[in-house]
C-alpha cells in the first residue's frame, strides 16, 4: 500500500516566552526564561512558588464574556494557538472538504482549574449541589478537540489524546497516520495545558517533581546541569496544521517540513520514574527511525524531553547514546524546556514546533542554565549550552515521555 506524504503547513504557539510564533522563536533563540513568581494565585505556602506562566495575555481581546464563562483556560489557550496556525497556513476553509479535515488534540490534565473551583464551591456551599451547568463540558479533556471542530466546521476524525506529557506528540502521530493512510486530507493537531493552579503545583510538589529554587526562578530549569532539582511547570498551547502533501501542493500552501516518522512505546516500569537504562526511550526512537526509513546518522538535531529532573535527564541520555552510538557526537541536542518550562500535555506540540523552526531558520535553540554538566553525562556531547548555534538541519527528532511510561518520538524532514 502506498502511503501519502504528510507535511506541516501551519503553526501556532502560545507560550511563557511568547504569545505568537514570532515572539516564541525570538525568545528561544535569545535564551529567555519564562519562569517567575506565580501570579495566578498566592503561592507563599507552597514549596514551589514560581512557574512559567503566560505573559500579557488578555482573554477579553480574544473572546467575548460568554465564551470565557463556557471554556476552561486550557480550551481558550487551544483556540488562540489554533487560530494562529490556521491563519499561518492560509487555509480557505470554504474550499476544502471538511469531511476529510479532522482535529486531534492532546492535554495531560484538561480542566483542572474548573474541576477544583467547582468542588471548592460545593464545600463552601455546605455540600448543596449547585454545580455550574458548564462544569462537565468545561472540565473534560476532550472538549478542546470538540470545540475546535465546532468552531471551524471540521467533520473528519475528532478525538483527544491523553498520555500525560506525551499527549500532544501522540496527537501529531495519530494525525500523521490518518493522513498517510488516506483517512483524511488535513488535521488540526497539538495540545494545551493550564495547570498552574494550587492543585497542579501542590500535586507535583507532593511527588517531589518540581524545582524549589524560589530564590532564582529564571535559573531553576537547568536540564543536564549538576544542580538541577526538578522541572518547572509551564502553561500554553501549540498547534500544527498537517496536510496530505498533494493537497497542500494543489492549494499552493507553504510547507515548513515533512513529517516522516513517529514512534510510540511504553516503559512498563513505574508510574512516574523513567526506566533507569532508558529502555522505552530506546525502543521509541528506534521505531521512529525505522518508520522514517533513515539511519541514526541522518539525524542532525534532537529536541530532547529534558525536563531537568535528576533521573529523567540521565535516562534519556543513556537511551540516546544506545541508539546513536558514535553518531551522537555529530548531533546538536537541546532542551527548550530550560526556557518554556514543562507544558505537560502541550510539550510535544511546542517542542515539535521548535524543532521545525530550527530546521527552517538553520538555528538550534539552546539549553540555558547549563553551567556545570552533571558528571554522569558525556562532556563530549554538544548540548547547545546557553547559546543558540547555527546548523543546517536536514532531519530533527523530538522526544516526549510521560508519567505512566508513555513515550513518543517524532521525526521531521526539511523540504
């Protein structure tokens, strides 16, 4: 069976270092940190008092009051990023077959703010069940996909992927597979997250997963550094328009990159910790390379999962060494989470966009705050420490791994 080629024709981003693609990319190249003291609520009683929040975002400039009441933040973030991606793609929605245009959207947690507020209201009201009629549709993790579909009239496959931090990468892989199998011509895909909330911060603090460097938040996300002590929570959304190559050419679309491979695996090891030798990560990268029909030597850049956790960074680098062997020394590796923080279910989409833009602009974004490499890591590897580097990238690989042992790898090709 001949498979269709799949290309990226539009992108949109809402991130802690920029609310558009242009400002996001500028922040990455300049090595800006999005971390600062939390403003969404009073964090003074929490072990972690900072996060990578969105900046200067006025929802009233994007939505009317009725919509804001109906949607959780994770859905409004999704709609903002999707609008940019559709505009960027120059899609004329009146000239496409909407029965062959779908939406697959990922979120690791969904409407945690809505859920928490409604339960709090229930307790305050002395257990009188006066729930908001929008409670359920605001909170559920699939609703962003549904609302995107409704807003743009897209009637093809429509569902949500929920696999913790791998959620939006799985959304992209599923979209890729549907298009190349001929089940659709076009997908809006990606992910969003809005978990900077007392329940989100408190929950991750209880797991001892977050950095507690409250004295210097901008230095807290430091992948591969000997002083790292956990990840920094982020929020936002990333959206991609994936299209059948022939469909894109026929309508004269600009093409950012081709999606050529996707891998999915499970650690089958632990609910939160990665496999210590990176077994699942090895498997998923090998799957992606096989799917793309290329060798490890073809990859020029890896946007790593690189969360800045003591166990995770070591495990991932062991896996990369195992897969790439001596070719690892020809690679650039970087973790853009050092700047954006960890966007959980939106991470894969945002980092896929970073990987695509790195190819487009021939610049590898840096891993900031890498001042003293962990002695367990190979110092000969190019971690793109602290400063962006120019590089002609033909293939980039993007890794995302989630609680529950979910692993996803995507490979993009310059076109």
